[in-house]
């Protein structure tokens, strides 16, 4: 027995040292600087790594950043942002300056595109193993970039990691010697390798922390996040808004302030790990955990009692066959202990229940399972674990509703649902055949009418620009002119006022621009777009598809802009 105590003491001391190292190197977020709209030199993926404490979801911000750089366009054909499509640029920009993870994201877009077009939601992985591998490679490339620029470093230093590795090896050797004493020499290498590998794996996956330079950069980006949060409309911008907001939308996704765009840009395995909640006012990003390896998760009392009984019977059978010498009865003891634990926890769980009130964020059906994952935010934390909802309760749950559910806290099974909707929640509007305004899907999934925006340039002038008839689709701050021949977009007009207008003016001026004197208050041409400022209002005209043949005449079209219509927006 003394040798077992020695092995247990060695493992315990190592875990104690490991915990002390984690506490000593725990990253402390720096104080945010004053709110600012000035962007720094770091790419959005690295900003995501710095601001989110070493964890990164770099795919979404990088997708938006590549769109802002002109590698492809994000087009939203109607009011539903989930129908956004990616259109590869006809003339490929120079890829020489792209980082490895940017090339990886661009390669996935190009690999899935058919005739240069791919739906944005089609970028989601269908196989979880493939998704995990792809994202691990992406994260490794982002971490390497952050380390190369001196912004991030491994959380444990070289000396600390060496000491922990040597300690893991020593503990593994002690456990191997115990195996020799208890069983046979052939177990020595296997036990030593297993124990040392498990302990070393804890060290290897410790993560990153910011350097002194990284902390300064993080403080600056927290100031940018504070500035973006001051604009309530920013959280509702769809991915196609990158045409106006340029790189600000990509950095907003990295900083966690773009609810609408981040939801659409999920490139995981079809299951989102982060959801947005508006419970108790304002939007918060909630991290979601869905239990997988808990045999008691969602089970009824009788099923769990049956499992406990089977475990006890199996353990008794193993003990009766293996005897009481050596290591042979160990599996039987494990089964007996597990059965006893399951029995006691099930009986305690049966005697108590709690009520939880919160907003439904998601309801995810599980293939072949009798329960589904019900994700509810009760407003107490930024993390939550899904509850197990039986199939007969699905018709009482809807995303956006506020529910009061009665649950068993250990098995996390929902035993009663009391659905109610908070006062003032919008209901679906009845269709109005006489209303010509566009339909917009709001944050609760309801469809409503909103006033259409002005028409800054006439249909006749656009027809002259492209050389064939066009039709117009009007939205609150965006107009698309589509060819009457093949229904493809040939010209896009977008505008913004106030702060968004000033951002659009600066963002579209990247690179070489040609001033256009005498048009509006100021104007310039840049590539396939022309930009005009009238007071705080900025108008951007972008020629796409077949409309590119009219790029030389875009300044003429801009000069024909109906200034009065634009300022009335």
C-alpha cells in the first residue's frame, strides 16, 4: 500500500505545482485606453487572439478583412443576411502580402466556389473532425504571427516548462516502478509513458499570454471596442456592410461587437460555440457548452437507476472472477464505485429541482437522441451549459422567447416548461399587399416593413452607363441596380451619415485615389468605385459584374447624383 501512496503523492505534488504555475502566470487584462476610432497595425485575427485571452475564432474576422481588401465581394440579395453570397474578384489582387492564415481562409473560399460564387453559409464545415483540424492549423498560424511580431508568448516560460516536463517524467517513472512491484516488468514502460504523456499534455496545451508590447496593443484595441460599442447600430450590421465600414467590420468581429455578422460568419462544424443574448438589455456574447461524455446527462430517474444497478452488478461479477490479489480486481472496484456514485447522485437529484428563467438562444436536436440541447441565458454569467429538453417540449420553445423551466440540476433534464414572451416583443406583421417598402428580418426573427431609401442616381443614367436596361432594388441605406437581361448586379449604391459616413470616407480612401473636383463637397475615384461627401453624408458607387465596363464613366454618374434625395436620407 505504501507504494501506491507514493505514486499518488507524486501525482498530487505535480498537480499542485502545475496549479501554482497557472496562478502565477494568469494573464491580467490591461486597462482599456480612451475610446478611439484609430485602427492599429495588427490584423483582425491577432487582435482576436490578444483581446480574447489567447483563444481565437480568427476565421470570421479574416473573411471580412479579405473582403475589405478586395479579394471577393459579399453580396446580400434580400433582407436575410444568411443568404449572403461570396463573389470572387474577376481580377485577383496581389497575394504577396497575405499571411499564412489569410491564405488558408482564401483557399477555402476558392475551393468551394462554383463559377466564382459560393454562399457564405456554405463555408461551414459538415464534419467535426475536419473542422477541428482546419481550425487548429488556423490558430497555430495566428499564434505564430503574434509571436513573430512580439505581441504574444507561451504562457509558461522555457524554465517553467522544462521543470514541469522533468517532473512529469519523474512521476511517470515512479508509477512505472510501482507497476513493476505490483504486477510484471512489461507494465513498466506502458504505465510510465501514459502518466508522463498525460501530465505533459496539460503543459503543452496551456495557451498564450500577451507580452508587454502585446498588453499595450490590447489596451489600444479595447479603446477601439469601446468606441464601436457606442454605436448601437454596429451590432446589427450584416457581413455585406463591409462595403461601407471596410476593415472596421472585420475588427468589430474580432472584438466581439458584431452580433449579426458574427452569427452569419460562423465557420465551425455547424454548431456555434458562442451565441448572442439580449436578455436584460444590450447584447452579450455567451459561450455555450454542450455535454457529450456524461452518461447521466438528460437521463430520467429510472434510466439512471438502471445504469447504476448494471454497473454494480458488473463490478460484483468482475470481483468474483478476478479475486482480490494484484491489479486484477481494480476494474471491478472502479465499476462498483461508479455505480454507487451514480446511484447516490440520482437519488439526490430526484429529491430536488430548481427553476431557471432566461432567454432561449438555441434549440439543437441531437441525431438519434430523445433529448435536445436547450441553450438558455439566465443573465448571471457569460457562460452556460445546455439543458436536456425532451422532444415533447419542442413546440413550447422558440428562439427569443423567455422561458421559466423546472430542471434537475445534476442530470440537467428539463421536467417542466412555462413559456412566456416578454412585454413589448414584436409579433409578425400581417402582410400588406399595398405596402411597397422592403421586408427586414429583425433580431427576433420577425419580418417587418421599413421605409425604402432614396434613389441617389436615376435608373436612366445607370442604363446609359452599362448600355442596357436595369431594374432597381431599394433598401434603407442601399440601392442595387440589376441587369434586366440576366438579373445580375451591375451597380451598387450605399451611403451613411454621421460617424459611419466619416468612417466610409476614410476607409474607401485606402491606396491610390484620384480626386474629382467640383462634385459634392469632396469626391474621389478608387478602382471600381467612386466616393462623394456631402456634409456628413458619404455616398459610394461601386461597379460590379457587367457594370465594370462603365468604370471610366463613374465620375460622370456621380456628378449626376440627386443631391437633394441623398441629403433627405
